[in-house]
């Protein structure tokens, strides 16, 4: 099977944004953004996981390798986690990953960890818009 | 008692109380009819933005419960129905109810919202507390369409028409919604119908209505636009409220910078026949003030109060944070009136402070928020007339302090605010308790009204079988179809090798589509199904059961969210939306190839319970469990049952502690299912939910669940106010014990001695001490009216009906003098007490013959037991429940529950309903005889695991344990440590998977391979010329 890189040229650059969203808060926040008809860039692709604590930092690295220009992990606010503290575990691991990314000279702005609750549809849309614009301004990961 | 008993129950009221009671009944196998007068369940809690004291998002924690109710096979939802009349006898009642015309067929409506989108008429928005929206010209307009879905997360998600405003129903003109409704659900011919159901018991959870602030004319609510109620403010704060979470003044849309909260509006007010304290308002006002500051740090918030009643768990600490961290201003005062500045519509608050400032003070505010009290709901009349319940003068259901969940009608139980004002955790615990009482009445007919769904034999699908995928791309009327080219996406899907069927139905969730899916499974031999429609959070259960009906394992299904994630958020961007839709469906196809059938294992459990602690809470739990038919072991450390209640000769409600205990002991003796161990402790423990093993008095006992009710005792205030040195300084408890012997003429009582301190562990308010002091002051005054009693206090926290006692003490002449943290009272070596009276601005001195200290309750030693059961304790050393709001009697670990003062200080009545509540949580677990594992749970590959134990440390549910296994290697035995997952406890969060350094753990349904293959496929667009193979993830043998 032939595969074509999804990357277009730098002009008219449309970044690909991958978001890992936890089922209970952030995915629900995305649902509310939808129900409230709040627009955000179509560059965003959401992958549902049960808990942000399920996201292996390796997923994030692999997503970059496979062509994502920006990656986000979104979970419940501290204290809201459906699994009590999965989000805190996620933060511990991801903080370490970000440190490693920095050491390797990777632009850490391409990655974000956000807490978005089920009632923050508006915030979900805002964060997606802002993050997409940020990545757009950074340009493609693989030019 | 009826001759034919029915194993069903009617729960009247669909708020959080009704929801909890319904779930607790249904989980045991009772059929539940949940009747709600509004078009959706959820009650008042769905209107809240956040909840105190943790600032949890209300919808985040309530939403999953709403869905649990909806998908529960044993719950029938009767929304938009008003109960009318009850006849029959306990065990067999007939309840008549009015099914109000919705003008929408509930079976046909898919909740797509097309009708609401197109309806041209706007009406008052009750859900958003009548707040207006602004039209394009900035004029105030009502906030809701005539036909609408109650709120985004409504259950059921079905539209309704407000008939009195509908142009078609009134004049026969319009009819747009009917034309626009794809599934043909709009039905203008619907009429109100009277229907009836037969049930064995009734649980009343009618809740409250907020006090109508218009009744107090001096506050000008409804006249001055910038005076709002706390519920309105809640909607202004909420991101899905009418302003999108922006706090703005109704008069000019400006952001208010100075906001006043006025407490006790419609509570603690004898003129309005509302003597009671509404119990929740202080905390929700503090919460809203904090949230206002979080939204806009420039806001100055002022709370005008009489007493701050922060008496619950974590409340006092929350109050202190409001003062110290958020700089909220608290002004102890009495409000005289609100005036409006006509120029800028600012509000002038006129008040009299308690600091002795002469005359009336004024303060100009941008906005005023009225903390409206909790009135009995408008259904109180129905309770009195049709259920024949006894109501108090104020309209709450009357209950006995020892039977707080029972009414004057046998078989009719009550919980939540219907019986007295209370906050959410107390309501939830009571709701569980009421369910316990109904379960006891109907114990012999449990399971008789429900039907097990018969499913066909499952088609065997093994990982080696070629995936045969069916894809359905739903139009959802115009919702998806107007943006996404559904036919093209279906066509696109077909180009993948493993996709053998694809179609684009108009409504994938409609009943006829389920037939289409089942037929397609049969005809095309599908072994995976993908539906691209809306969110899995609401629709996955429906499609999963369709698969099951067709004989396919429910886990061989995936849902792609085209509506919420594509069409609704990317309208007018057809190209990009279609591209995204194709990316998402491609990811799902790849993922589907690797889906495996999963089975929810039935893990048998021991149908016996253990209760630790033989105080009033533990005795109640044991009695309720035994009466519901479950054998109970009851362990008490002391030589007799009774706990602290034995030591309280007279309670504030007139009951005598020892008499109450004697009665309960007799009941326990007569209960053959209870085995009592006094002078005993649990010596050893092993196992987990369903199969615990313990040792008591050297004897092994086995049990499936446990309730910890270890209680609390008064703090010993050594070193406070000469206690321990001066013989005339005693605690309230000591005064009670020696009441007959001590006959003081002059008494000073000092409140908050050793509680509400700055440093942990006793930072909390001990909830009961104000009432205890007031009770004792009344007893002293009643014995000797000439005695002088001075109560030195910080805030008097007589919440709910206890306020009556406070009023009585004041009438009898008890003198209440307020002190503050900066000016604590002192006792000198002569026994003279000095206190600064703020009101008079002078130091008062009195030399009493008795000083009585009000000390907090502190938990009895619980550390060892906590470690044994791996149960957490809070900073206050009380046991820590799973969630302070919605799981007040559960521990985070399955099968372990708590009750009584081991959780937090409380009155005996509260310990009783908590004891009952904990009992029903155990019943729900034991009733089935097995635990069903979640299916999508963790699995440890024993060959790879090296027993490091990191997974055990991160598992929040204690579902992983290290076990030592002996492995025979050639000639010698090797001991190896391996992690083992308890399938009955694992919730499938997957945090252990990421922790494992050697990748020995996988999580079913969400293994690394499936998640990775899904996002890789989303990110990689193959060039499609002819049929291509989806990236089939290689599947490991289980």
C-alpha cells in the first residue's frame, strides 16, 4: 500500500492536531462544544481514552512521528478524575516527557496537557482554536 | 400489609435523591418507576455550576449518574408526569399519575434538536432561572424555544413543546417543527393522560423550590434588574448558561466588580413562617463568591450574614480559604433594604452591622445576589392531600428522630430536602437509607417484577477470523447530513478490504435502523460494526444492545462521533469536514479490525456482611441488613453495644441516649441473623470485595462486604482554659454526666474549644457542639430560671430545624456573646472570664461558678483499621469517603462502606440514616450473589511481570495485588512475586498499563496496539485506488 504524507507545503499550511481526550471530562467537554455549536478548527482529531492516565507518553511521541504537528492530552481537572487520580499520574509522566523533549531540543509548544471539564464546552473550543493557531504559526513539524 | 406484595417501587422526584434511591433499589433487582414532573431528571443539581467544598463541576459528577439511570434495565423513567393519588396498602399500592402531553413521541424522538433549531418562537427559560438573552439589537428576549430539549445532558434526551406558547397548538398556525422533524416524532394531537402503576412501596424525594424573593419587598427582586438570586448567579457562572459563563449585569451587560451576597433570604425569618435555617446557603454563597473571583480576580465580593454555618465536612476549611486566599469580605450584619441608584443602576445595600457601628451603614454594589432559602417543593400539597403524609407547619414531611426515613404512612418513605433542608451529601446518604427501608419491606418479593433480557447465543468470533466490518454513517436528519456527505463517506469505507457492508441511514438510532443493523449482521456475516453518528457517551449502550440481540459480542462495536466532533463544530466547511470525517472513520475501521469479544465475568461473592463498631450507626446498619435477610457479624470493641449514645443522658430532641440504646440492643438480640462480638476487634484480614476473610476472637469469619462505623469521641481539652487544673472547668459531656449534681447559678459556655483551629487535624467545625451547648443552656434555665447562662461563640450553627432550639434558648434568657479569633475569651486564675463584646465595644467580665467547654468530636482510633482495609483518612483523621458530594458512604475501594461519626461528627439521627444508607449499599452488592467484572479491564502477563509493584502503587482502586507464587524449576522451588488483577474491582482506567516498566499489563478494549493503530491510521492517509487493506493490528493471543 502506498502512503502519502499528509503534509502540504508551508504556504496554506493546515496542521494536523491530535487530541487524546478522557471519556469523562474532556471528551464530554468536546460533546458540549458540539451541542452548543461552538466552532473550532477542523484540524483537530480526537482519540477517546477512558482516562488521561491511560495515555502513554510513547503515544505522544509516536503521534509526532506519524505526522501530527501538535498533540494534546486532555483530562479532568485535578480532583474531578473519574478514577480518582489518573489525571495526576498523567501529569507526572507527561511532565517528565516534556523535560526529555526539551533536552532533545524538541519544540515543547507542540505538546500540551490541558484540564477541560464536562461543562467547559466553550473552553474546549477556545483551547482547540488557540492551540491550532499556535501550531500553524510554528509551521509543519516535517517541512 | 397487602396479601400480594409487589417487588417494585415508585420514586417520586427525579433529583439527586430520587436518582440515588432509584439506583440503590434497581441494583438489588427491584423494579423502579421514577416519576419526575419536569421533562428531564436531574433536579436542582443540574442547574449548579460547581459544588462546594471541592469545586467539582456539578455536571461532571452528576452526568454519569443520569446515564446510569437511563441505561438501567430495572428503571422505568416517567418524566413530565405528575403523581396524583395513592391507594392500596403497604406492599401493594396503586399510584395514579398524570402524563402531561409533551407533543413529542418519546419513542420516536432521537434528540437531534432539529425542531428546536427551526422553531421561531422564544419563551421563558426556566432551566436558566428565567434569565434573558440579548437579541442582535441588545434587547432582552426570553431564552428558550417553544419546542426544546430541556438541557444538553437531559435524560431522556427528548424534546417537549410548551403548549401555552406554541402558535400551532394555540392558533393552528406554524407547524414548522413537525415539518422539520425527520423521525416524525412531533404529535400535536397528544393529550394529557391519567395512568396508573402498581408498586410495593413509595419513596418521596420531592426536594425543594427556592424561596420566592419577591415576598420580601425591601429587596426589590424582580424590580431592580441587578438583584439576582443565587441560582441565577449559578447559571451566569456556568459555561453552558445563557451568557456562556460570563458574569454580567442584566441591566447593561457590564462585568460587575463589586458583588454583595445577602444571606438568609427566606430563612431564619419568623415573620415569613420560616424559622428554619436552610442549611446550604452559606456554603453556596461562599462558593459563588469564590467562583466570581476566579472568573474575574478584580471582583470584590461581600457576604452579609448573621452566622456563617460551615458545619459539614471540609466546609470550615473552605470558609477559611474564602477569607484568607480569596479575600472575600464577610460582614456580620442585618440587612434593612436595597435601594437603586437610578443613574447607573448600582445598588445601595443598607445594613446594620454587629460591630456596634451606630445607625445604618450603606455600601454601593454593582450587583446583589440573594441567597434564597429552600422552600418545600410545590408538591408538598400533593404529599398532604394524596399521600396523606403529616407535614410540619413549614411544609416539610414530619419524621421521627429515630426513624428519619419513615413517614406516618407505612410503606411510604422520605429522603432529601422533602423532610428538611439539607445539602447534597446528606441527601444522598438519606436516599440510600430510604432505599434500605423499602428493601426491607419488600425483601421477599425482590426480583419478581423484573425480567432478565433473553439474548441469543453469541456468535463465536476469534482473533484469527477475518474481520468483516459493517459501517453505518448516520445523517441524523440534517444534523450531520447537511455538512458531511454521508453517502460518500459510506462509499469511502467500502474501499477498505475488511469493510463488507456500508450504508447511510437517516437516523441510525431509530428503531427501524436497529432492525437494519441486525439484518446486516446476519446477511453479511458481520463480526464488527461501526456507527458514525453521535457521542458514545449517550448512544453506545443502545448500539451495543442491538449487537447483543443479533448475537454479536457488545465489544465488537465502535462509535465515531460525526455530529459533536464534525458537523456541529465545522459547519460551512464541507471540504474540511468531509476530510476529517474520512480520517476518523479510517481510524475506526483500523481499530475495529483489532477489537476482541470480551466477557463480563460473574465473580461469586459471600452473602454476609461485617459491621465494625456497635454504636448507633453500626447497630442500625446491622439491623437493616439482617432485616433484609443478610447475615451480619457485628464487632464492638467495648464490653457492650451502644457507643457514645450511652453516655448522653438527654439528647437535644428530648430522647434519652441509654433508653434508645436499650431498645436497639433488644432488637438486635431478637434478630437471629446478627452475630455480636463484644470486647472484640478484627484481628486479621485478607481478601477483597466479595470474599473477605477475617479473624475475630480467634475465629475465622467470611464476608462479602464491610461497614466501618467506628465512631468518634469528645476531644480532651487539656491546657485549654485551665481545663484539667480548675475543678469548675468541664466539658459539655461532663456537665451532662453530672447534671443533677452540678446546679450552677452562673455558667459560661465557651464554643469552638479545640476546633476550628488553624493547624490540622482539628481545623473543622464539629457540627453538633452549638446545639449541645444550647440544649444544656435550656436544661439549666428550665431547672432554674434565675440561673445566668452566657454562651461565648464565633458563629451559632444550628442548621435546619435546630434553629428553633436557638430561638428557644434566647427566649429563655441565655445570653449569646460573639467573640472572634483575634479576641478569644480568657479565664484567669480566679476563674474570671473576660470576653470582648464587639457590639458594645467593651470587655465583659464574669466570674461564673462553672465554665463549660464545647469540644469537638475526634475520631476514635482508626489508623490500624484504615491500614488493614487500605482506607484513606483525611487531614482531620476521619475516614475519607470516595467522594464528598455523591459518594458520602462509600470508600474508594469496592465493598467497603462507612457510616456514622467515623466519617464526620453528626447527630444520632444523621448516624441512623447513614447507617441505613451504608446498609443498602451492601445489599446492592450482595443481592445478586455475584459481581460482574467490567469487561474492559487490566490483564497481567505473568510471564513478563517481574513483580516490581509499581502498578499496585498507582491503582486507585486497590485492584492489583502482589502475590508470591511458587514455581517449580527443575529440582527446586522458586518463589516469585507477580502482580494479580482482581477482576471484580478493576475499573479499567488503564493507568497501571502506562506505569508497568516491562509492558506486562494490557487493558482490554483499549490496549496500546489498538490506540496506536487508531491514531496512526487517522494521521496517515492512504492513496485509494482500489480496495485497500486496513492496518490490521496484530493481535496477541490472550
